[in-house]
C-alpha cells in the first residue's frame, strides 16, 4: 500500500495561493462561525521541504537506500528473467516466475521516475498525457507482482495437495493464460487512475483531479484506493499465507510417509521447488504486511486540521490583505506534528524494506534453488565462453592446412623422445582422422 502514486503527503502544491475562506473546502474542516475570514492568503509549501527540515533522515533513506535497492534489483531481475526463460526451466512455475521478474523489472524502472519526481524534486511527470498515463502502468506493475505470487502459490498447492489434478491445472499453457488474465485484470483495475490524475496547467503540476478528491475521506479517490489496496496488499497476502500453510502441512505429511515407506532421506526435485516457492511467498508476506499496517496507521498519526486552525485563528486579527502565513513554521509548534514526523520517518524505513520485495527474488532463488543455481552458473559460463571465442584469432597455420589435406597427413610426423613418429613404432601405420573408429 505504500507505493500508490503518490501519497497525499507528497502532492506538490508549491507556491499555491488560497484565500482563507477557501481553505475549509480544501482541507476538510469549517471555520468557526464567530470568525470572520479576512482576505489574507495562506502560502502552502511542498511537504518535502519541511520533511527535509525536521526529519532529514527520511531524505537520506529515501534517496540513498533506494539507490542501493536499485543496484541490487535491476541486475537480479534481469538475470532471473533470463534464467527462467531457459529451455530447462520452462515449466509452469518457471513461467510464473519469469513473469514476476518482468513485472518487478518494470515496476523498478517506473519507480525511478517516481523517485526523481518525489524525492529528488526533479520534474519528470509534470507533462500532459504522461501525468494521466504513468499512474496506470505504475500501479498495474505494482499490483501484478503480489497476484503472480498468489498464482504460483495456488499452483503449488494443487500440485502438492491435489496431485491427480496436476496434469489438468499445472501446465505451461494454463500458466500463460493465467498470467495474461492477471495482467489484464490489473490494467482494468487501474484505468481509473487516469481519471484521478490530471495536468494542472495553472501550476504546471501533475495533481489529483479536484472532482476525484471532493468530500475528503468519502471521495471516490479515497474509497477506491482503500478498497483496491486492501484487496491487493492485505487480502492477497492472507490468501498466500493460507495456501502456504496447507502446502507445508501436506509436504510434511508426504515426507514422513516417504521416509517410512522408502527408508530414504533424499529430497526430490518437487520438494526443492516447493521450498523455493514457499520462500518467495513468505518473503512477500514479510515485506508487505508491515507496509500495509504502517499505511493503515496514517490516520492515527496525521495532523488534525484544528491544530493549524488554532494557530491561524490566533493570528487572524493581525493579518492584513495579501499577507501570508507560513505553515512550515506552524508545524514545528505542536506535539502532534512531532509525532507525525516520527511516524513519517518509521513509515519511510518500512517502505524501503517493502521495496526489496521487487528486487530480492533472484537472490532467494540462488539460496533456495539448487537447479536454479546450476542453470545460472551454466548461463554465466556460456556468456564467458562466447566472449572468449570472439577474442580467439582464427590463424591459418601450416598445421591446420596439413590436417585438412588428406595427402599431406600421411607425411606429417611429430618426433617424440623415443625417436618414433607420434609415439608409434616404425612399422605402425599412421591412421587418418577419417579412418578413426567412433
């Protein structure tokens, strides 16, 4: 839930001027009837400006830890995609994991633009059409990842707990159909993001559409966001956990049965694959649930409008036309803002841990999958050998000419220490390559 594009905390309304009488509609509360709103203006600033002022650790985590995650995630997902597409790995589980690697790679690529725009304050999304199109693809890649994890978890459940249905449901053709259907489902689910966001030419910013955020917590934006992300980031991980528990119990029962019947402690390829997929599933749960909880607590640690209102009311008699009131200074004067800043710092750390779900799967495969390790080493060796062959010169030597000339081959001798040609006695006939038996 942490990676919706972007949180309200990060909506850039830098240098936007509002009349005080309009503030009630924008932030969802009403001025007391005893207060006569003056014509003074309030200047809102980009929240990242006061976050960097009061919690600089958030900026450090958001910038440099994310760069470390990118440096690990991009090569990892590229390698994982290449390995799972190898012929030896082309089974139904391999198709799901290849799609997962591609989805994670797309998400990290789009996340770069989000980080540049949000954390580094480099305008990359404040462009017409891109403003509406970007969140659709960004959210689609984000939602597709947990659904793919659920898909191969269910497939492993069928394979282990219902082995007689394996040939019907656990096929590469069905895996491809499921992957395409999930991608279309996520795309349709996020088409509405194109309506939520629009390019505001007045401020030259990509901002939420006013009609989408009207009515605050009851707005279409708020209701849809909480519904969709509760399904994807809470219900889906719970289903993954449920199916994993069933798979573990059944695998343990089968393992005891096989040891009793066969008196063998050897692990099968199916068990090894199950361990690897369960590791990926549990890591997804471990990185998703804390983020979901952190985002759910946002309301509890958000700043109440009344805190700012009390400061505005106390200052109103002294405000004159066209004067401004800087909310950054006001934010430092309340205990609730201090709690909010601590929460934002903890939330940013948890979000960085959650981001690793899109970057670390390749390393989980290496640790838990023996066949994956073997295929990866074979893949690397093929790349190295291919490069070495390109650097080997194709010399046309006398030796190669003689070896290709059948008549000259009978006259070629290499004297050894014993004085005999090619280790043969003087009476031995030198056999041509074409006569060598297979």
